[in-house]
C-alpha cells in the first residue's frame, strides 16, 4: 500500500495489526463454538477471551524461524493464554483462519467503499439537480452533435454510480463467507456445526463447498467489481479533463488558494485530480488478470494465490477508496461555466441545429435528400470559417426562406425541444 493514496479508514482494515486481529477473532469464534457444543470447558474459553493477545513484531520474529505465519501467530497467542491455548485451533487448518479472516477484511472494506460511493452519488445528484437546464453541446466522436444539458450529462454518471451501488451491495454478500472445515475441507476433524456457529458469530455465511481454501472466484469478483467501479470514475474524470481543455473550458476543477499548476508556466490550472484518478484506474484494471489467474489452484489447495493477494487485495481496496473520495471532492468543487457552454454550442452560427432545420424543411414538403443537401451546403459554408454563420446563411437562402418563415426558422434554433423529455430521467434518478 502506497502511503500517498492510503486513507486511514481503509488503511486500518489492511494493516498487519488488523489482519492478525481478524485471525484471532476467527480462532475465538471457533473456540466458543466448540464450547457451545460441549467440547471445550467454559473456563478455558473465558481465559482465552481475557488473555489472548499478540504482537506483530513477535509474530514476525517467530515466523523468521518457523517459516509459517499461522504457526507463528498461534505460538505468540499461546504465550499469552497458557494451558488454555490447547483448545485453540482444534481440528482446524491454516486456511480456515486465513480465508475466514480475509473474508472479514473484505467485508469491512466493502462497507467502507459503499459509504464513499453513497457520498459520491449524493454529490452527483446535487450537481445534476443544479444544472438541469444548463444547456451545452453534446458531442459524438468528439465533434459537436446536438444540445443537451450539463445536468443530463451528470445524470448519466449518477445512473452508473447507482448500478455500482447495487454491485457493491451484492459483493458484500459474495465475500462474507467463511470456512472452518479442516484439512481438505472434509470436516474430518471438526464438526460442521463449529463452522456454522463460528460464522454466525462473525457475521459470515459458511462456504457451500470449500476445499482446503475458499474458491478464489469470490476474490476475483471482488477485484473485478472494484476495477469496474474504478472504470466508472475514470469515465467521469476523463470527461472533466476534456471539458477543462483551454479551448473548451466548460468545467474546471477547483483551484485552491496558493495552488500552483506548473513550475515553469504560472498561468497553468491543470486537472490534476482527474488525471490522478484516470491513472489509478489503470492500476485497478491491471490486478484483474492476477485475480482471475488465482482461481486455478492445484488440487484442493496450493499457496500460489497467497503472495498475489497480500499485494492485490490491500492495494485494490486502498486505491478505490482513495479514488472515490477524490472524485467526490472534484464533483463538489467543480466549476461550471454556462457562458462558455453557450458560446461553444453556438459556434459558426449554431450549425448544431442542422437536424431541426432539416426536419422543418421535410415537413414543409421537400424530399429528405434535397433538404439534406440544402442544409449541409449552408452548414459547411459556415463550418471552420472566420465569421461563419449558419443561421445567417439559411436566412439568405431562397431555398430555405421560400419554405420556412422567419418564425419557423427561429424555432429551429431553440433548445426547448432537447429538454422537453428529460423529465423522465430526472424522475428515474430522483433528481
């Protein structure tokens, strides 16, 4: 985990301290389950719960000798609990602790990510609501198309965030799965009831059919879902970057007092946060291949996945958490420039209203091909021409004025029609 992108709420979940605590929680839950089934004295459980402790430094010291992290952990815990330690880890295998503890960490991570995604959804809803009627040009192939509103654009972002809220809600259930099934997962040395009771105590569901590990499709889904959420954030911020270009300048990231954009060019105001989000989205995507390759383990278990997950799961969780927080701040601080939007939309005399003129001429009796030829001729005469004015060209064209009145022509340049049916989107999204 890179400190620069690690926020405290998520960083705490993936610390070494938190990892070992999750292991201890699993061991205690399993011991309590054994006690409820009459196989461990209540006094021993009480002692374990009172005295069980560990030190990260001590675990690492023991691991340097035994070369096994779970054994090192258990050795350290037993140094604190004394004779009661013989009731810890009974009938269990290392992966029972590792995978169930990891499930607790992933579940906690998803909860934090859901909180941040909810905050982003609310920020987008407010931005969309504020700019329902802020008219701008819509673009396809990066070329001016027809008028939209900025609120409509943001509504599209919000709709994707809502889908991602649903994905994270489902993901929380997918990863909240534990196992206390012993070597090979056959329950040969432990009662399935231990697993059921322990998982219930931990807020998890028992895996349907674990081997010696929980199948890694769940972990792959975790990484892929986080990458998909990151891809959405990249889509939003790539659009912001494009709209902040000097020759467009329809929106702009907040530029804080004292902030500097360039060591050489004092005028610069760069979309650095949006660029950072785009870059981090690449990191998230890069992990999806490793997550998928982790699914194919040998037989009932190997540990080829372990080294990958030690890097991948903390990094993905921390990275997306940072990206969500950063995107929300960009959205909340975004400068929106309606005058520049209007200027860009009306460049070359409003050529973007060509379809409205085309349809008006067809309605007036012209064949579509003939109407298209007339409108295209007037549009291309104005296009990329100093002082080019599509609307003036039309007003001077007898082929147009003989069929459309001045009032009818003016109506073609209104944006009312482009906003007329947007209410259905506002209603769907509660904007």
